[in-house]
């Protein structure tokens, strides 16, 4: 059965992302770019598409297809799956002004500065020129990368989807829990029952700091709403404001309730993920990029028990029930490209994001490119993927990471590290002061 209806539903939430938008050699060195092997053009990529996941396999297939079509082009793929390694390369590129042909910057707070410095290409003319390709993207996903004060669109969206709570239904039932908790109070009750049953309630690898950061992101949006993230970025709110401190305190409350492995502070994300996949932990907070792993019996022996839900909302904040964390990732193109090199780079981006690629990514590995024209065959899709799409379609507000709207680039590490410190005894108030000090000292 064709599932265009589900694609539209799953992507509807991305429309809200437009509201948020208000708030080797390298691409910058044209001479070196023209001097690949035998004097041919070199295209360098710096993405997070690296490793052994099924979606990376498809990505590499498309690169190989492009190489066969253009043997005169040398491809250098500097992509990194590790966030720190990726950020180190990206920071060096930005500092030098020599960007990869195709790269990604997560977050929108500083895009105006990068545009002014000529680092980002306005892709709107190419979207308009190729209606079949450019007209297929969701409006909200594109508008996320439309920057106030700068005409145009500055990224091609290549991934979207709900970041939710994946849970083991069998472990819940064995603990006497009939359904996934919808509210915070029900979550705390479930944590106690799961802990008493002898399993880890929530898998957490806080040593890989994004996991703790994503936990706080979920709580923040359910308590303060996605608009509050923009207010932190614009300095209309402070991390030391009581409402924001409260979001950190809720993380501390889960820690104190025994929601995580006692060694969570020293565990990396792959260990935590394994605990969930092997049935040792009942829940994990992650995104749709792990669906293909959760549905693979070789990777996840308990795959038939895995379900997905939204993070519980707070009873006293029903207005934020459907304020959700979603992933939205781009391919950006260096603003310093020209001529044949630019044309070939655009061609490669199109191959990576057109409707045929989107169909293959969705059906083969549950990876969602935000397009409305995917002729998806539901029979080839995992139910877990369809469930994620349906849940994402109910989002009334969308945020990625809270720090995405902060112009201070160090806030990614600062916020996550301070949140992790609560796993080793730091209070919510002190964590908030530490984060706010980063801002105050910078100003």
C-alpha cells in the first residue's frame, strides 16, 4: 500500500520549524579545488554520514554513482560520525574560511554571520530552477534555513524526524505498567516500578554528553515550550531564571529517583544503547536514525518489544504537551564555489536529496528526508518508522537542541557539560549558574 498520506502526516510537524527560523583541499580555495589528481575538480564533503549504518551505506552508494558518472571528479569525504571529531574539523574550516563543498552547521543562531562572510551559498535559485527537485521539500524545513535580513535559503534539508522515547513494552508489562506514561507524574511512577523490577529504567551514557543534553531538551520543551529556547538565545531569558532552573531540577529529580544506571556518568552512548538493545534497560531517548538498528534482530534481540512514544508532558503545562524535540539536519554548500565546480556540487546534493534517494532512505533504513513527494511503499517500511512519523505529525512546536538558537558557539559544550555534572552531584542551581556565567563572561 502506498503511504503518501503518512509521509504528509509525518512531515506536517516540520512546518512548525519555520516559526523557529525567525528567531585535502577545501571549498574556499578555488585554485586547489581545480587541482585534484590529473588537474581535475575535487569535491570535499564534511557531514555526519560516516560509520556502518544502513543510511551511510546508501549515502556511499550515491557517492559511488556520482563517481561513475563523473570520473573526472575527485571526491574527498571527511565526514565524521563522532560529534567532537566533526566539530573540530568544522571549527578549523570556519576559522580559515575554507569550507568543504558540502557541509553542515547544526543550529541557526550564527547563520547570518556566516552568510555575511561568504561561507554559505544561497540555494534558493537552484530550488526555483529545478521544480521537480526543489519543489518537493517541505516549506517548513526550507524556511528553517531562511535567515532574517538575508534573502534566500541557505541549506538543503536532508534529515528530519521526532526525537522521542523508545521503550521495551515487555519490560513495562513485567513491571506492572500497562501503557507508556503520558505525564511526568506517571513517568516517575514507571521509573520506580521498573527499578524495583530489576532493570535500568532509562539507558543513559552521560560521558557522551549529547545524551544528557537531549534529556534536558525534552524536559525544557515540555516545561517551557520551544519559544523559550529562542528567548534564551536572544537573552530575553536567563539560565538562572526560576523557570529555566526548574527544567534542570527535573533532570536532577530523575537522577535522584534512580532512573539511570549508577555508573551513567562514566558510560558512553554505545554502552547505554547496548543496554537498551539487549533488554537491560527499559527506555532510551534517541532519534529516528536508530530505527534501523532497533528493527535488526542481530543488533537488537528484543526488537519485537520496541515501541516509540513522545516524552511525557507536565500536567501543569498542558499547553506544551505537543512541543517536541525533532531532528532537522542540512547539507550546506560553500558560498565561494563557482563555475563547473559549483555545478557539480549542486548536482551531487540533488542526487543525495531527490525523491528517489528519499524513497530509498525511507524504505531501506527508516531515514526521513523532509519531502512531500515520496511515493513510499508502506509494506517496505518498519512499523516503528511509521509510528515515529505519525507522532512527529502531531507536533505543534518544534525545537532541535536548546542551544541551536544561541549565538555563542561554546554553549553546546557548556550546557551539556553542566547538565552532565548533575550526574555527579552538582545541584540544578549551580549548573544553571555555570551555564549563565559562560554567557555573562562572553558579553
